[in-house]
């Protein structure tokens, strides 16, 4: 395979990671409550589910910003769109939980979603990703 073709494939595959993260979030948030273990050590931590919501959405925004960075589109307008999409998606998932999936719609969960999205969007380590980009693609240019 020509070197250019491999680079193009890698750049396109980068979008797979945020898509998979979003699918995992959707799956986990729409599971019936009885599918969660209630006697695990994690379930005994107060408000542990808020931490999970925070980490899910921070991870999604980090992965999406990474894909934008790889494509040279990590600009302020895109960052704002990533945050708004993640916060709106989190709100939509919470609404779906309350309406259709025997789970409660929680404003605290939505707040954790939005804070995670904000953290994942705002705390993106661009310098570190420059190293990753050089390693994967052999360049720092988009």
C-alpha cells in the first residue's frame, strides 16, 4: 500500500474512536437498571454514577477533539460545537431514560454529562497530541 494511502486510512479511522465511545455511552446509559450489579464495590461509592457520567462525556469530547486535531480542524468554533453536541446528547439520553427506559431522568446526571463535556473539551492536551500525531503520521501538519 502506498505511504499516502496508509496516511489517508489512518486519518479516516480516527473518526471511529469517538463513534465507538458514543455507542458505548448510549448502550450503557440505556441499559435497564437491573442489568447493573448492585453489590459491587463501585456501587457502594456515593454518587459513583455521576463520576461515570463525567468520565463518559469527558472521554467522548477528548476523542472527538483528537480526531479534529488530527484533521487540522481543532478550532474554537469546532470546540464549541463538540461541547454543545455532547451536552445536548447527554440531555437527550437523560430524557430517553425517563420516558422510555425504566430509568429516571436526572438533572444531576445531565450536569455531570455537561461538566464532563466541558472538561473534555477545555482540557484537551494539544502539545501531547502533537507527539501522538508525529508518531502516527510522521508530521505535525494536518
